[in-house]
């Protein structure tokens, strides 16, 4: 079985926004396998989602979100424009931040007390900057200073502030999961890994981190099980990079001024995964 491990929790009905997307579909599959009822909020109903209810509409629209929240006791909010590369900057920022505000505000008003929102490792600013940026130190962690210059990174930073605000405003527990590059073994992940093996520079901005789609889904579901109120930002990734080259060698070549705060033997991913283990009980299972 997929095994969420600790989801023997009080959460029985979950709203998943962006449920027709890459991560959303994997979340619906996992919830179904765990016997947890799902409501899917999607822009357009693709007709094949394994959810008890499907609500079609905009996650930034309060009435739509209120309808989707009926009977729900937790929310996994994934709906977003996941890159700044296709849409105008204003739209990327506005859609992402407004959807997160609306979903958490309506969830709080509806009495929902547990939420997970999809953040991004790209909030550090490296992934989509117009020039090469470098981390101040590795392993990166949730306290790494952001160098955001692009609207997507900014939207994800604002989403984390929104999560913290809504946690206080409504007495909720909210986890913002900073996801790295996410892909399935059956789709883009192996191809991307092969291209990065040939040219590690392709993913230097992502610090060669990745998460298989089913692991991303499991982290989202585990985030609903974090006790207490307040907001947490947690980085998740597979424990090793998606390239064969040793990480310290890659760091010296692509980010030579980054401070190495702890040894990164072999292919160790330069991301601090201790909070993911300690807060979520999460370790990736689907690794290259
Ligand atoms: N895939 C990655 O590599 C990656 C990495 C870091 C973070 N993330 C974040 O994870 C989340 C899920 O990503 P994904 O890869 O599944 O993306 P995706 O594009 O496959 O899915 C996102 C879904 O959200 C929907 N959506 C967008 N705006 C909406 C709105 N206003 N109302 C309702 N639905 C809306 C889209 O139609 C899409 O189906 C996103 O928040 C993304 O920013 C993804």
C-alpha cells in the first residue's frame, strides 16, 4: 500500500485545489487509497478524477471556494500557475496570491483547522531569476534568505506570509511545503535526470533536488497531520540529487561562494531535510 503512515487522523474529508494537475492527481489517488474522501476544486472538470465531489471554478473566487468547502475538514491547496515563464508577471502574482488568500480565508471562516499549501523551493529566487544567483549557504533551509526577483518566487513568499496570517487569524495549523522539481517516473522525471546528468548546469538553480510526484502527494497529506496551530514552512526533497556527480564537486563548480555548513557526501541533496522528517515524518520513497 502507499502508506501515509500516521494518517490515522481526525481528517476525513479533504478539499484538494488544483486537483487535476500533476501533484493534485497524485494527492487524489493517495487519499482514495487511504479511504479519505476528497472534494476536487478544478478550473475545468476533466471527468476522470477519483473524488467524491468535483467543483469547477476559480480558487480565487470566494463563492466557489465556499461551495467546495462544504463538509470538508482539511484543505490541500495546490491551485496555482506553477511557473512565471508562460503568463504575464501580473497574472502569475495575482492568481497565486489571491487563490491562496481566498482558500485559506474561506477555510478559516468555514471552521477548517488544518491546511497544507504548496510552496516552492523557487521561493529562494534562484530558479527563475534572469541572471545566475547562488545560495548563501548549503544545505538550504527554511531560513535561507530569499533573493526573489521573479513574480512566481514572490507569489510563493507571499503565500507563506498569507499562511502565517491565516493561521493566527483563524487559529489554524498550516504547513507551507517548499517543493523542489516534481515529476513522475512515468513522465518527465527520468528524462530530466538524464539531461541533467549530461549537463548538471541545467538544474544548478534547483540545486539538483527533486521529488517524485507520489512522494510530493504523500508530503502534502502528512502535512495535514501536524498537530497544533500556527504556520510552518517545510522543505521537502528526495535525499539524493537527480545527477550522478558528487554534490560537493557540483557546489564547487556552480556555486563556489556558497558556504558549506555541513558535509554533503556522495549525491546528498543540499537541502536540510531534518524538519521534513521531524515535523512531517516524511522521507521520500520513490528515488532514482
Ligand atoms: N511541479 C513542480 O515541479 C512544482 C515545484 C514546486 C512547487 N510546485 C507547486 O505545486 C503546486 C502544484 O503544482 P503542479 O505541478 O501540480 O501544477 P499543475 O499546473 O500541474 O497543476 C496546477 C493546477 O491548478 C489549476 N489552477 C490554476 N489556477 C487556478 C485557479 N485560479 N483556480 C483553480 N485552479 C487553478 C490548474 O488548472 C492546474 O490544474 C503548485 O502550487 C505549484 O506552484 C510545483
